[in-house]
């Protein structure tokens, strides 16, 4: 899917994907790729490999013993989690460090991990789920890189998330969801992941409607996408609600609002998302 010409015309740069991540993305869709091949690829970038091992040994993953190499990390955590962690580190490194991005990357890592862990229970691809969660807010990082002071001022003066999207479009000609989807395309990620990033505000609007006891809008733009994309969006929305600390009755109401319209059982969606969130929070 080509990047929209409107986005190409904007004066907003998107960082190039490191070559090792381009190759890693290809391998993650190759059923013949084994643990050794993936570990060896990550190890071709010494700085990236070192960061992966250091992060795997942090308290966040709670391993019982220290790992000394990428292959050992892959054996303990599996190819998907180590590969997604590599993408997370590469994504962080693609943008200049900014204090306001620390919370964004923290959310991204937790969201991606929770979605990846929840996906198998719903028969969804865990790699697609993990990367969709990881890149969900990546467009904000691009706007921070483009205009740090101006974008910080916009966020500070506009606490409402939907108003922020309108403010982004007014200031920059694009909102962070569309920009994040373009980044996914530049980095060679699945079209499903790009669509899930682009349409995230639409499914969050469905949750907002559910919070106001409104009936789900069956004509919502995210429900015109292929079923797999709808399900990634539904899972991401419920995981976000869980990570935000919503109580179980609210999670149940949200799951009932977005699950069935996306072809997912509301109870299964609720349980899978909460289990994924619990595993991340326990780690």
C-alpha cells in the first residue's frame, strides 16, 4: 500500500527503518525461519543486540537467571517477544531522546507485550498484535521530532484526546494516527498493522460511545476494514482500557461494544485482554 500523496507533500520527516529490522520483519513472516537464524540476525547489530540482552535481564521480564546472549534470550522468551523487543528498541532509537517520549515508549512496550500475549487466545497473529500495539502512538513521536515545543504546547492545552487529533490536523495537516500508519508502511510492516494504527481513534470513539451507553455505530470507519484488522483494533482498545486501570464492569461493557461487531466473543475478548494485561503488570 503506497503512502498517501498528501502525507508525502508534508514537511514532516519519518525515520528510515534500520536494515536489521527490515530483515527481521521478513523473517517473522517466514514459517521456515528458526530461532538460530533470527538470533544471528539480531546479533549482526552489536548495539541492538546488547540493548536486547540488557533489557531482557531487567526486572521487567523477571527471569530467574541472567541471560548472556541473544540466542539465550530467544530460548527463554521465544522469537516473537525477543523480535518485538528488538523492534521496540529500534523504534526508540530512531527518534532523538525527548523527556515527553519516555511515557509514550513505556506505554508502547506494555501495550505491545499485552496484545501479543493476548492474541493466541483469540486466534490472532501474535506478531501482528504486538507490532500494532507497539506502533499505536508512534505518530506522536514523529510530531515531537518535527516540532517539540509546538506539539508539547498543543498537548498541554488540549487534554481531550479527540480534540488533540483535530488540533494536530489544524497545525500540521495530519494527525498522529495517519502519521503512525505512514511510519508502519515506511518500515515495511503489515498493511493490517498500518490500518490498525490509522484507525485506532475510530475504535476509541466506539469505546467512548459505549461509556455513554450509546449503541455501537455499525457504520464506524474501522468496521469497513477486513475482519483481521477489526479484531486487532478491538483487542488494542480493550488492552488500552485494561492498562489504563478501568474496572472489570467497564472492561466488560467495552468488550461487548467492540467485540461482537468485530466477530469476537465479548467474554473471550475480555478474558484474553485482561490476561495479557495481568501478565505484563505481574512482570
